[in-house]
C-alpha cells in the first residue's frame, strides 16, 4: 500500500469500518470499533483507514495480513 497524504477523520474511519464489516471477522470489527475515539491520533486513523480500504476486494492471504496488522494496532 502506498502512502496517502490525505488525513482521514474519525467519521471517515467509522464509515469505512461499517462498509467493510460484513467481510471481516466479527471480533475484529468489534475491537477496531472499540478502539476508535475522539482521542485517536491522526496516524492511527490513517493506518486503520488504509487497512480497511478495499478490504472486500482483497484475497484471503491479503485479508489475513490486514487482520494481523489491525489486531496489532488495536492492542
């Protein structure tokens, strides 16, 4: 994934999570959702957004990688 120069808002990230949640493990959706707050820093929001972006189009191997990165981020 290339670097994006756009800063994504908390609402952008929540919307993207809602869009992709049907394709993700339920537990991970809950963990990511619970980790998003007004206190989330910009770097975190951008990382989560880009891991969620086009998640539905990713193959199983790519989804597993993204799931691992998301899990690491929320802990």
